[in-house]
C-alpha cells in the first residue's frame, strides 16, 4: 500500500488538531510506502507517529526542514525499511543519522542537502551493513577524513558525493582497495571543485565501475583522468566543464559508443 503526500500544505488551528491529523496515519497499519515531500507541518512528532507503521519498507521525508535528530531517532523501530530518504533535513546531524544503524535491512539511504552532516556517522557501519546506495550530495562538510569509515562498507554499488566541495579525493587511495574495488558500479563526483588528480587516479582500481561523473571538477587534469584507462567496464564518463582539460571534443559524453572512452584516455595521456 502506497501513500503520497507530496506538497501537502495544511494549516492547523492548534497543536492538538495537528497531532490528530497525523495520528490518522497510524490507522494505515498495512502501509509499505510513504512519501512526505515538501510538506508543511512535518516535525519530530510526525515521525514519532510514522514509526508505529512497522510494515513500512520505503519512506521518503524530503525537504521537511523542521525534522531534527529526535524525530529520526524514533525510526529505529522500523526495521523493515529498505529505502529511506531524508533529503533536505537541514537540522539533522550525524548523531541523529547514527541511530539508523538499527535498520539492518536498509539498502538505500539519501541524505543529500543535509547541511550539518559531515559523514562522521559512517564510523558506526560495519561489515554486516546491506547498504547498496548512499547519497551525500550537497553536504558541504563531508571531507576525506570523515569518509574513511566507508572502508567497512563492502556492499555499495552507487555512491553520490556530488558538490561535496571539501573533498580532495585522497580518501579513494584508501577506500578503493579496501571496500569499493569490486562492488561500486556508479560514482558521482560532479562539482567537487577541490578534487585533485591523485584522487581521480586512485579510481583506476574500481574494477566494476560502469558510470563515473567528474563534470565541473575544475582542478583535475589529463594526468589524473588518464589513470582511468584500465577501467574496462566503464561505459559512461562525464568530464563536462573540467576547465583544465584542454581539449573539448569529447568532454561531454554521457553515453559514449564502444571505444569512445578509451579514445578520450588516449589523448589525455599525451597532453
């Protein structure tokens, strides 16, 4: 059973009326998917009521800016959740996210645009996690240091770090051989303006990767990208607006034909 409350905007005569409105959700005990996106009046009390829906498998609470750590803490009982999005929860900290370790069935986690997150919550993850998709895009405080704990996560197939502008990529020298080498299929580093060649070259160890977005990474050069020539599985490479790559012909190639990626590598190595 699915319920979509996208853009739900209701004004409440009182706090009691607000509570009664959200309490109606608890009657939907068979609900498996709930989307609460850009809704007014969503706060910690709302999540506490949502936590009683123990059959939930997918929960999207996006752009609900009043949600804090206390509300997210209440979700630890929803152990059937496989998909959780808290995009745009601007008051959420790493301490609140850490409580989600109890959600052992979780495969998909979207924490994009959570302004206060730095990724330190990752230290609680262990080899038993089932997480396959992690989105930390637009989290300006994420650094190489806080991402080192991803070395304990061996199941990731999709990782989005786009616009994490504090990231240099040096952490990939550690993560690629320890955890990401075999599992990772897609990596988005778009807009990581401090990404350097050393970090990009380390991605050459991602044996299974098929899609890599390096667009708008203004510091990288052909020296770094040329180190990716060993990636035989890579079919989708985006280096749009990488201003230190001097040639322009193949820079924006989202879905290149067979052999196109290797030709890009070839001329970059000659630069």
